[in-house]
């Protein structure tokens, strides 16, 4: 499905729709390549390649909006029946607009890899994890890559096309000692074309996974109380990703966001900066246009803790009387465009600190390495959260005995205000169609229920 606007089948299909009486024609075409390579016990576990595509057709029929989706354009009569059958049903959707100028924004993310060399790197990473005396088994050791290409074509065969994708390594290890069992997962973006860098990153992540699984052994319960907290980078990235909807225009308009009515107010500490950067290599969601064909751009959401930026798609922007910010993304190809983000990155407005420095400043506190229950226990409307957590006591500035089966509770704005130190170790986590990036942070305190 490369260069689909040149595909004779698509050109003929668009012309055929117009002959049938459809107007305001627009095609949304999504194609995806994916590759998975994994090892286990020093042997190839799986090698999978996939290539899929879907077409979402929008038009007007007798001045009413209509739409249909399909994985093939061959059954034209079937598509025509679907289109006419939906006419007038989706009254809230706007008729598709013509594309002013054709543009190709693709970065061609796909990388052809050397399978044998990649297998060698994965085996080395697995061996690095197994070198820890407490690691019993490497459950996951895999390389993934994907590229998704999005193309919009109007009835005049004008087009906009963009792509998105990443190359990542994931490792999950199981540690055992006595009767205690613990697990740890680490993942990161890799440069598969640079074999030396890929090997270094994969082995480093494997060693860290082994280290953190070891930290979690022989976990005990902790007394309830208020504790100073260090939130590991992956935990803060997960929290950041979950609370992205508080910045979405429709939620602010309908007062279903914890930030409703707080534009311009101090909602976090003065160290805190939160941006959306669709071009950052720290995240995996790099785009030039959104799924509505609007240009994306870097935006400041929080500046020195002040709520600055709101994210809009076309519909929510029209409701607010402003322009779209280029945040109209489809949760899937067949759905209407909602609001989402590209890469949202938590940064420090000032100095950054190493993990060691934050641990030394958090004596008697808890280093939280994992949270659970996000969808049930974290409310984007109120900002409140109550989450199951695992981690370790901090003693003498170091990660000490493991603690588990405790709950942390608070409010996202309260957490933002209580951030005292921001780290220098950003990692990413995917949150729906968005990517959240955060370093480790030290928080003044959180309520802990043991």
C-alpha cells in the first residue's frame, strides 16, 4: 500500500464513487507492517511478520454524511450499500473537507534487519539477565518494530500521507530466592541499524530488569502512613499517560477534567514542565499531521507548573471557538476522530538529578517501581487516585528491603505540586495511541496504606 494515491485501483474507485452520486469523498487509509523476533533459553522462540491495511470511506449522500470501512475495495457494491445505509445516521459528523495541497510527510521508519545478528543480540541480552544469581528464568526477550502509514485522499485525488513507528526491545525476568518470586520488565527504544548500540542497550536493560527483580524478592508489608516517595521513571510515565485526557478540549469544555476552569493557574510545582513534542526521538509517536490532516506542532501543557496548553481536534476546537491543535487521532481506522496526543514529555525547568541523588534525599521513604489498577483507581475527572503499588524502602540512600501489597493515594495535581526533584533518566510508556515520557521524580509525600 505504498504511494496509494498512485494506485490505479484507488483512483478508479474514487471516480466510481463520484459517478454513483457521492460527493465530498474522502478515503482514510491505514497500513501497518510489524515484525517480532524473540528468543528463549538461547533459542529462537518466534519470528513473525505482518502486513495489514484498512480503508475508511467518508462521503455525502443526498447531502447527508455517510461512511463505511473495509479491508478491500473489490466489493464496490457492498461498499456503496454500506455508505447509503449510514446516510443521516451520524448527524454530528462534519462532511469531509477537500485537501488544499498534496504533501508526503513520511519518514520511512521501517528498517530491514539482519535476522541472525538480531538473534545474536537477543541471546546476549538473555545471557546478561541470567548472569544474575537470583534470576531463574527470562520470560520475554524480544525485538519489535512497526510502521503505520496513514493516507488521506479526497475526491480530487489530492492527498496527505504520514507515518509512525518504532523499534523496541523488551525483557521480562523472573527472580527466585528461597520461597520468594518476583518479576521485572524493562523496555526501550533501540537503533537496530547500529548493532553495537543495540547490543549495549539490550544488555543494559536486561541487567536492570534482573537487578529490579532481585530488589523485589522477600517483600514485606509496610505500616500505613505518609512517606516521602521516589517514583521510578516507568511509573511516572504510566501516571502521566493515564492523565493526558485532563488536557483534552472536550473534557475541559464538559467539565470532566481535573483541570476544568484552571487554565493559567498553578497546578504543579515550579520545576514542572510538560510538553507535547511530535518530533522528539524520546517517544515513539512522531507525526507531521494528525488523522484529520491538520499539522501537528510542539505545545507546552504545563510551564513552571502553570496550566498553559489545551489539546483540540476539529470538533472540540469548533465547540470552543478556536482552531484545532492537530490532535485529532482515530482510536482505530473505523472510528471517528477523537482527541489524543503524540509524545508528551515531562521535563525539569531547572536542574536534573540522578536516581542516586534522589534516593539520598529520600531517607526513610519508599522507592516505587510498579503500580496497578490504573483504570479502576485513577479518575481523570477528579484527579484522585488510589493504586496498588510495589517498591522498596530507602535506607542510607539506597534501595533496601522490598515492600508490597500497599496502596498509594492522592490527587494528580497534588502530586505535581509536591514534586521536589526531577531525574535525568527518561523512559517511555504507551498510553492508548499516545506516548508518555518521564524521568524518575521525587515527591514530598504520598499517603500509603499497608
